[in-house]
């Protein structure tokens, strides 16, 4: 338990939708990191895995600027706590045209990146319930 929620990391190199399905099978969803208080919970997860994890963050309105239109899957507001990695989000090339609409968290700095949803680069997913 952390912050009243149960967190788990699962290692599996699948795309975003499959990662979400794995969390749903566990009875949870992809984890939100919607406040600074949530960050230590995810920091603990990242210490247990070798690389990046999908999180419950999606750009539902890609017509906006690269750093706008993002939502947490659990419905908490996305603007209260921003923790993008340096030069992120960039929608792959700095031009917002829907290239990268799913969120991951980097193991190197524990900060967020926007990524193509079908990417197999994240080694797993951060789930919470
Ligand atoms: Ca782009
Ligand atoms: Ca990116």
C-alpha cells in the first residue's frame, strides 16, 4: 500500500492497450501520478524493474499543444502535478500531430515521456488499485 492505493509493476513488453488490460485483469488500472504524494509510490516500483513503465496517462485531445489535452485514466485532473522529463512531451518531433499519445515513466529520472501507444519499448506497466 502507498497513499491508500496498492501498486504493482508487471514486466512485459506490450503496447499500451495490452498493458492496460493486464492491470484490469489484476483488478486495477494503469497508475496515475496526479500529485507529488503519488511520486514516491511510483519511485518504489521503478526500483524493482530494469526500465520504463507505462502509466495511466493519455493525450485524449491531440489537436492541442503537445503538453495539453492529457488526462489520467482515473479521472483526476492532469494539471495539478506535472513531471515531464527534459524536452518532453515532444510528440516525437515537436509537432503535435498525434504521434505520441500514451504516457510512460522513465526509469532513468522517474519522469514522464509521451510515446507511441504501440511501442514495445517500456518493459512493463505500473498498475494501481
Ligand atoms: Ca509529431
Ligand atoms: Ca516523447
